[in-house]
C-alpha cells in the first residue's frame, strides 16, 4: 500500500488527506472494497 501512495506522490498528514487518497485509489482501480475491507487490485488477474 505504501508504494501506491508514493505513486500518487502523496503523504497523508491528516485523516482527510488519507481519505482523499483512498478514494482516488478506489476510483482509479488500484483498490476495491469487499465486505467493508479494502483490497489491492492484482494486475496479474
């Protein structure tokens, strides 16, 4: 997950920043949600 944040050139200093980054990762397809848990998209599948 840390590498994904680095890819977005973001360093969340505030909870709102982290939430914004997570939303961007969800929107872009890097993360997805299952049963209220976040999972990293596996590019191999």
